[in-house]
């Protein structure tokens, strides 16, 4: 679950989701992305914004998508290639060949659901791929019909010093886990650091204070973005803090985040081969990463409706007498999504300026809200 970072001092204007989707889609098509892939990608990016996960929405369009296309890291026309050695098992391996990751991930989600429904469990590994935005969108898509639970993991470029380490080697390697119940879907979507890197990147681009600590070049905790000259300076000299890693001595439990990140990366090795250092400053083919998608049926002990009843009763028991302040994982994002659909997505002027700059490059005018 991503914390919703609020830049309350910045004026915001609300835009209808469809207006932003259409604008983003046109930007993508102007950068060589086929129409259907552009539509899927814009839907995924704006879906993140509707949930309040602005670090993984259209703000990542310039940094993570367009730049990668221009530098050769993303091939808009590439297709997934099945590399599975033995199809007797409900596990598949795909070489993404540098494809645009958002539509590729949607395709993989549909496949892993088919495998789980046939075998009871399904897993699909994807290697040689790119950043796909907010992982919760995919794990929740697995659960959409409430017959399956789902989990998604993803590696990232090296921006984390392992616990006790000297140099950045691990990524913020993320995990999103979703389980359905009668009233919705419970989702925990989290990096293995105290926050996803994209939240820091957004702050550096917009020139605001870090919403949480990072390590500077001397390994000191800081929330002062002025410690870094620009985005590339942070990627070269800074470091994200592993989950549990705030504090000193015995109070530093960064081994927890490091261990989880390491296991996600080792699992990606099973699914796609040797994993080496990935420089976060590059956006060409050397930046490509790995992902894994899992789905399993919830009706292997109880019938589906009874399984949902057991899950729902357990959730009610956990929430009983806790008060309104307790939010289930993913509930804050779900509420924000409803608000965005009803009132529009609140964007700051800087967010819109960045988007319109990309639009201008492909001949688009200003966004009309």
C-alpha cells in the first residue's frame, strides 16, 4: 500500500479521468506506441492517480516511459515471447523483449488467471521487461471475479544498500498481495524500502521536501532534498532506506527489508536467469527488470462463497471495536478512487505542466479540464 503523499501547499485543479486518459494516450501514440497499447497504458497510469498514487501515475510518464522509449529501453512494438521449457506445470516464463510493460502486464494477468482456474495455482515470470506502474492494479485485477487471490512482485534498478552494505546493489523490489472478500479486495502494495523511489523522484522534480528520510552520500538520514543537486545526483549518490531500517544499532531493523528484497530478486532469477547490478541512471536496454505474477483459487478447501464468508468474517472480527480510524490495506486508495471518479483527479500545476510539456512535443495543446 502506497502512502498518499499530500502537497497541501500546492494549488490543485481537478480533472476528469477520461480527459487525462485521452491526453496521455495521444502522447504515447505520438511517441510510436500502437493505439491499443497506448490506451491500456494511459488507463493504468490514470488509475494510479485516481487512487492517489501520483508517484506511479502520469508523473512517471516522462521519467519512466517516454525517456525509456527515446533511449531504447522500451520497444513499443515488442511482443511477449513464451520461453517456458516444460508446460506440464502451471508455471510460464516470458521474455518481454523490452515491451511497454503496462499492456504486457495486463496480458500476463489474464494468462495467470487461466492457469489458476485450470490447475488451482498459476505463476508467470516475465524478464527483460520495464516498469509497469502501480502493482496493486495487477494483483487486484487477478481478484476481480473474487474466485482467486493474487500476488505480484517486481525488481527495480539498484538504489538500495543492503543492510550493513557499502554500495547500492538491491532495488526497492516490490510486492503487491491481494485477497478478495464480500465488500471488496484487501491489498498490500509495498516496496521493500520505507517508500517507493518514485515518491522521492517526484519530490526532486517538483523541488519540495522529502516526505520521508533517505540516505545521503555519507550514509546519513535526511529529508532535505537540497542535499542533492538534481534527480541524477540522487540516483548516483543517494540511497533508499530498507524497510525497518530507520535508527541506529539494534533499533535498525533494515535486515527485514533487505531480506525480503533479496528473496524477490532470487525468485526472479528462477524465472529469468542471472540478475546483476542495474544502473538507475540509464534508460536503455540495460535497465530492464523482472516481474512475477501469481494466482490461486480460494475454493480448494471451501466452496467459493463459503471461503469469501470466512474471509469476510475474519476481517469483521479484526475491525470490531477498532473505530473509524482503522483502515484496511488498500481502503484509503479505494476511497480516493471513488472521490476521483465523482469529483475529478486533483493535480497540481506542476504535474500538469510536466504533462503538457510532453504533449507539446507531439503537437498537442493544453489540457482542457
